[in-house]
C-alpha cells in the first residue's frame, strides 16, 4: 500500500517548525528532507526517521523497524507525529546530526 499524498502533506506541515521541509516521491513512497538532508521516509502511511544518537537520546526508547523489506532499521514514529513541537524538534535534531549530502557528480 503506497502512502497517501494527503498523509505526507500532513506530516510535512507537522514538521514545519524544524526548518525547510520538503518531500519527494520515490517508488510510491516518500523521502522527507530537512535543509537538503534526507531525515525520514514515509512508507505505507508510517513515519520512519533516520536513526541518530541525538535522536535516540531525545526519544528515549525508540521503536525500531525497517521502512521496507531489506532496509536498515529506522525509528518508527507511531503517534508522536501528532505533537507538532515534538516532531519538529526530533526532525531538527536528526538533521543536525546527519552529515551533509555528498555533492552530485556532473552529468557528461
């Protein structure tokens, strides 16, 4: 089951306090960006935030699961995304902890 655009837009609105939030459809699901960094995936209408040490400390005892079969484990955020301040802070912390994206190679 693919993620509904309506759900993705709701999540992006909830995360808006974290900074520049955008999303991009990929294979029927979505990648969520904060300041140009991929911070989360939304698959089957579920939010999976990239794991970081600071994010783990913020959440406390996160539920971990793969976003799709064969994926690395991420933090599965089940209901807490309804708290706009909490999810914005988690996304801000995650973006701050992740490395900058590698520059893309120029096309020939």
